[in-house]
C-alpha cells in the first residue's frame, strides 16, 4: 500500500538564485545541500527540495501550496522583500489566498483556511 506523501522536488535552472529566494527571502531552513541539490527542513508537511536542471521550465501543471497563519502579514512582508505578487490576498470559498512567483517564474500559493 502507498504510504504518506512527503517529498517534493522542484527542478530549477539557476540554483543560486532559487536557493537564495527560498532560504533568505521566504525563510526556509536548509537541511542539506550540494551544488546541484538543496533540501529544506520540513515545516509540518512534505519536505521541499530544489534540483539543478538546465532544461527546467516554470511548472504549469502542478500547484504548490503552503499554509500560513496570516496571509495579509505574509503579503506585506513579501512586498517589502520585493517578491513578485501574482494574486494579492483574496477570499475564496475555502479561505484566504495569495500567489507569488519565485525567480524562475514558478507560482507559489499561500493560504489560510476559513475559520469556523
């Protein structure tokens, strides 16, 4: 039987820029790294990693989502860090969402579920 889903690798062209974005701009804690691979510590969910791939293109067919305690505070912090905002905070039926882009154009979604 298949076990728990727990690992995501995003293929990227510019490892230095992507590593800096995820570690410094978004604050992901490094767990391990080599020149062509970076793994971040899990934060309550799946492990997230970057893999060097000179042929990588921004993902269009998989959505990446992170839960956050405060979408609006995160939005303000990311604006201060000059992160490209794709969708400003907005309410959807399931909660509040925000979408940003990493340096290579991958869209990252942040959300907070609607409180009962």
